[in-house]
């Protein structure tokens, strides 16, 4: 990602203060604080040596690791990023991720590997940063379509619902979160969130001035290293 990126929905900022104070609008629904972090996150991931598929890492676990100076620098960054967000009244979590659960039963998967928008009932944003492993991916709003707006998919879901295409069906779609999942159009060019960059992205909530930022977890490929992801 660079400040000359043609993806106009993204705005690059130079500091945490700009990240939290720059308003969304005029086509922008994602803010990126670009950073080149000089630290060894690979050492942190290796030192954690977890067997679970996904686990939340507590501050005490990081502080108890025996690390080189570069690894300790990584821990300092991880803790400092969380402190910044906690000072805003947020509740960030740091996850060590080998793989996420897959939605195997639904005809329209609603797991995090599907392009989706976050949602809330009150005004809020999503913050996230990938420090290690494959980074998150995004897609322009005009290069995507809601799954429920694809005629064939909507027909399939209506059959699953077993009723008429009316308000009750719309409520059914919302309860199952189908309305928050998207498909890439043929000309779409997904973009990477990159490593070390702290993002603030728009969420689908009543009164949001911009469309939500559509994103997903990277495809779960064999032999890829675990991810270290901060999200709030």
C-alpha cells in the first residue's frame, strides 16, 4: 500500500492521531496508518508455540516470553498498540491464528474467509493489524455485490427459508448474517492490508456516513505460518 494508491476508498495517514481523528466520507471508508515495524514478530510467534487453531494472547504471556532484543521490540509494539486502543475505551484482542472455523453447512458461507462487512447497532469502527502471517484482504465496494443480491443465490436461500420473498425473508437473511457477505465481481482486484499497518475501517451501523469496508481473512493455505492479528 502506498499514498499513491488508486484505491480511493483508502486514505493513508501518518500517525495514530490522524488514524482516529480523520473522518470517513467522500468515498473513503478505510484509513491506514502505514508502518515499517523493525521488530521480530516471527520470534514471538515461535516462542508462543501453540497447538490450538486460534487463541487470544494475554499481555502476561507476552511479558513472560524469553526473547532477543528484536523479539522484545515486537512485544513492546504489540502492547503499545493495545494500550492506544484501550485508552480510547476499546477492548482490543491479540489472536494467534492457525485457522478459523469454516462454515461447512451453509449454502452461502458466512465465515471470516468470505468477503464481509462488520456490523453494529451503535456508531463504531473496526481496528485491525496483522503483524505476522498472511494479512487480511479487502475489496472495493464497487467491485463487489452482496450475496443476497445475486439472483441464483437469493433463490437458493429462499428455498432454504421455505416461504415468500417478503419482510419475513429479509429478517431471516439478517438473522443469518447473509446480508453482510459479498462476492467479488469479475473485474475485482482484491487488495492486501499488508503487515504492520494499523487500519481503521467503516462498520455497517445505522447512520454510518459511508458504506462499510468489505474485507476477509486470507485464504487458509497449507503450510502457511500462523497469523498474529490485533482486532478491536
